[in-house]
C-alpha cells in the first residue's frame, strides 16, 4: 500500500468512525437506533434524571430515558425506550427514580409485576412510587448532625459539672445516712440468703416448694376429676339425645308426649266441667243450695247434741237404736 495522502485520510476517517461508535455505545446514544417500544411514567419530581439515563430491572439495563417533559397536571412525564423485547415489564409494574451511590447518576428502576398480569405494550403508562432524593437525605443528615452537635455541647464538661454539682452536694451531705442504708440492705440480703425471716423462708425453705408442688398436684387431680365429670355428663346427654333410659324416653318418646298431652286435655275438661257446675263435684262446689242444706243439717245436728247432753248414756243408746229400728 502506498503511503499517499488519500491512504492516510482513509485510515484517519476509519479510526474516527470506530471511536465515534465506541463513544456512542458508551454514552448510550446507540440505544436510540435499536428497535424497541416506548412506555411512560408520571412523577412528581424527577430529581436529577436526564435524557439518556438508564432504565433498569433488577439491576439489568433494559432501556434508556428518551424524553422528559412537564404535563398540565403538575407532573413530569418520563418516556422510556425499552430495547429488550423480552424484558418482563407488566401492566402492574411500578417505576421509581433511584440513584447509584451519593455521587452516582440517577436511573429509572422498574419492579417486576405479578405473573398473571399482561405485558406492557407500546405507549403504556406505568404506576410510579416516589423515592427520597439526595437533597432531602442530605437535609435530614444535616439536621441529625446539628442535633448531635447540640447534644455534644450539652454533655460538655462544664454542663456536666453544673448538672452533677447538686448531686455531689447531696451525696456529701448524706454520706452517713447513705452508708447506713447500704449496710441495712446488705444485712437484709444476708438474712434472706441464710433463710432467716419471712422472706428468707419463702426463698430458702423447701417446705414452701413442696407445698406448692402438692397444691399443683391437687389442682391437677381436681382438673382430672372435672374432666371425668364433664365426660360423664357428655355421655348422659348423648344417651338422653339418643332416647336411652327414663330421661331419654321422657325427652325423646313421642308416645309419652301424646299421653301427657291427652292427660292434660282431660284434666282441663274436668276442671272446666267443675267450674260450670257439672257432675257431683261441680254441684258440690258451685251449688249454693247444697251449702244451705249443709248449714241446716249442721244446725239440726247441733240442737240434737244439745238435747242429748241432758240424758244418760243408756237413754241416748236407746234413742239411737229406736231411730234405727
């Protein structure tokens, strides 16, 4: 090959073309020339997101931001060109603006949707979630740092001295009393550890433990008896429901119910006849003439007894026999 001007210019332009392709690939401009589909997302703030930033799913780049513009409803519409046709973007997937590190670039992160949701088609608008931006995080960190600085000033040696001064004065003024209190507490704890006094016996005496074990055993036996009683009661109820035994027959037998109903009906009829004065008992209860006759008979009997009181026993006997025969 001849080293001519035309040859050198051709090599130079070839190298420039290769470098331009590499640069376009690095900055993501080459993504615009690849086939794909476009989806959208509306955010309240895009933070520092720019055109050409990456669109990722689980950390994998699936597209680039193609356009950012303001809408009439006070939102920012972000258009994204998805270059991977196999990206599992669903209609219920959510888009969020995130950033890579404190000094990294922003990108749009798309979450996986549910398996049953259909794929997002060209022109579909995703649901968005807002993420805290770097400025708000820095403001919060600054407020935390200010609070830490204020706390450090409050805990300085001078402030601690002013706070601890009254406490030191109180301790110095009551040293004797505090020593006596500590000695009494030590004595009490020693007595408790030796099993002396009520608390010491409660802590050290095995009889209390044995009594507690006996009481628990008694409670367990009582619970067992109650369980057995409940089982017996359940058995009795089952027998009654099944119509077994006298109670079961009383509860479940229809013949007994019919007989009882008939008996009550008969009793009601008898009571009604008595109330109407029918029959002997009804006449005895409701007929006033019987009451009058009974009163007259009693009066005659009373007079007869008065006449008999003046006669002797033999005369009375003779009169009675004479009346009979």
